[in-house]
C-alpha cells in the first residue's frame, strides 16, 4: 500500500481520482483500507486548504424551513409573535443576545421569560400594562383610613 501525504493540488486531484476508482471496494479488504486512508487524507487536505466558513444561522433556518415545507407561522411557537419572527428573519432583530441567559419554556414559564418576576400571569399583566413595578408589588403603597 503506497499512500503518501497530499501536499499539492496535483496530489489532491490524483487522490480524488483514486477514491472514485475505489468507491465500490468492500470494507476490510486492501482496496477498502486504501479507500479509508485516502478519504482521511483528502478530508485533512480540504480542511486545511478549503475551510468552510461557519453557517449563517438565519440562512440555515430558512433552508430548513424550505426543506420541510414550513412557513414563518410555524416558527411562532418557538420565537414568539409573528412580528418577532419577521424581524429575526429579515435581520432587523438578533436571533439571540449573547448576554441574555437562555430562556426556558415550561408550564411555569410558558413564554420563556428569563425574568422570574414576569412568570406569574398577574404580574405579567401588571408589568405589560405599566401598573405597579416590575416586581409585582405595586411600588409605593397607599395609606387608606
């Protein structure tokens, strides 16, 4: 078995041609072993000379939606309102913010809020309407006689 490292573009092309020739080789045979070794060498060469940039998360979501026949409405249970989905998909809103703790959705926290004071429905309404404080205790208490 005469296998050498792939150092040049010519070595790379020759290795690809040899892989194509050996493609149907049975495992655990000399030809199958040679195929495995060449595949590892080609993969290392490609990683070093043709690195792939990280995937764009929005493009990945759009691709997944297209492949599964999904619409933006299918993302609402995960991301929130249709407006938020639209902002994220149109790149007007970040998919996530690095300093935010991860939101966890559960029966006690159905909207995935990270602020524990918003988890109670009554407190959530008070905060959203602007009455009371964000902690749900109403700020200054009034004296009644």
